[in-house]
């Protein structure tokens, strides 16, 4: 059960809205490739998403690392990355 304004638990099931927000927010990114593994959601004046991702720098022989990609989708429909946290391979 999610409390109003609270975050859901992470899920490996991606709603069509979550998929669309991820695609829109990451469209045109260069340098790092993100592959979402799980998502948590928070309903606000719009929607916040936290995507747990495998991330890989786009260079030969780069290793994967974990990342949390935070995305906000406004009521008007614009999705933007608001924060990126990476873990491992420092």
C-alpha cells in the first residue's frame, strides 16, 4: 500500500507511463547507456520516478555499474531527469 505522496516499493513491472517517461527523459543522452531494471513511483503534482538501472559508459570494454535515475513527469507531460546517482566502479 502506498501512502499519498509516498514512494511505492521498487517493482520490475514497468507501466506504459513509466516506460514512456524513461524513454522521453533519456532521449538524446550521450556518453552513458541506461537500462532500467526496476522502478519506484511517487504521485505529486505530476509524477516522480526512480529508475534503478544498469549503466554503462559508451566506450569499448567499459564495465557496468548501478545507477538511480530520478525522473519527473509534469502534468503537462514533459519528462526530465532531475538527479543521477551512480554506485560502484568509482
